[in-house]
């Protein structure tokens, strides 16, 4: 088993013990890694992410290159690009300068009868403790439809069909994150399929909600849209 330290711009003393514990027991790392410490990097040009997701994803990508001799694992993470990660040796710690980047998200209104699927995020994630749609970040070379299909499957186990573009938001956040989110709608390929909570570390569970009885607290940008009169249902205007 290898022991590593993680370098990340987003760790706080309060969340560190929990992040180390979660990371060390992450099932998709198959017990191959023991996390010794998580170290702060300057919060410059980074994208706010849950430390847990950030580190697990980066490690998954870098695993083939992983060597037990590495004692510092540096992750400078840009979800839109996903290649700006590298392992450095403790004796020769290089610093990788981040460039500001446009981050592209895809969120999916899965519609069933007059209901929409929402899940409540656990803490440590974007939108912590609020209700969000299934979704995630566009990977390099992926279409919006491919991203929607992949993220929904990864998070809920559901297969979707008839994906249609609905709208897009474009926001620049105080931490210099430029986030563009594309919202699509889709339907279940098999109407009898039920959502599974595939990522229980990240989400409390997935449930259907009526448009007239939406769950609270809703993720801010989503609430703004829905309270502003936006409807994901066809022929609703
Ligand atoms: N999942 C989701 N993300 C949303 C919604 N509205 C919205 O602006 N976003 C933003 C927040 C994030 O910057 C981005 C998607 O992030 P995410 O937190 O779901 O990403 P993820 O970890 O599941 O996916 P990934 O990094 O594995 O690609 O889109 C929404 O309703 N659902």
C-alpha cells in the first residue's frame, strides 16, 4: 500500500480529518492508497470542488503513473479540462501555475409524468446540503448528450433517452470561476427503472418532486431559474 500526501487549494482545517478518512476508505481506490495528509496550496485560479471528489478523481486519472516513491500528490484541478494534474516527488516539488479556465457543467432535468428527479447533496460538494439535478462537468471531447448520459448513469444508475437542450447559464464567481451550465431534459429509457444512490458519499438519495412542490433548500442558481418561471416541461408556456 502506498502512502501519499495530497496538495490541494481547497482544504480547510475543519474538513481535513473527514476528507482524509473518506479518501482513505474510498472504495474505487480499492484500498490501494493511504492518505497521510492534505496540504494547502494558495487558492489561486482554482475551481472550488469538494476535496474528496477532487482528490479521488485526480488519483484515478494518475494511477497508472503512481509510484510508491511519491510522497506528495499535487492536484491542480480544472474539471473542464481534467488534465492539469501531476505527481511530484517530495525531493523536488514543482509548482504548477493554474490558468483561469471556463468550466462547463451539464445538468439534467429527468422528467417522469409531472415530476423531476432531485438529490440532496452532502456537505463537501458544490451546492452542499441543497437539492440539485443530476449532472457534472463536461469531459474533454464529450458532447452534451454524452455527458448527460454518463453523469446520470454514474450518479443514479438510470438510463435516459430523448435528451433535449433547454437553456444555459453563464456566471462568473467571486473566486474567478467562470461557470457555464447547460441544462437539458431527458426521460427514462425504461419508465419502471428506479433511481439508485450510486454515490452515497456525495448525495443523500434521489427522489421525484412535483414542479409545484419543489424541495428546499434548492441549489441557488436552480431556484433562481425555477422561481423565475422557467419550466423544463414541454408545452408549458
Ligand atoms: N449536478 C448539478 N450541477 C449543477 C446544477 N446547477 C449548476 O449550476 N450546477 C453546476 C455546479 C457545478 O459547477 C457543475 C456540475 O458539478 P457537479 O458538482 O455536479 O459535478 P460532479 O462532481 O458531479 O461531476 P464531475 O466533476 O464528476 O464531472 O454544474 C445542478 O442542478 N446539478
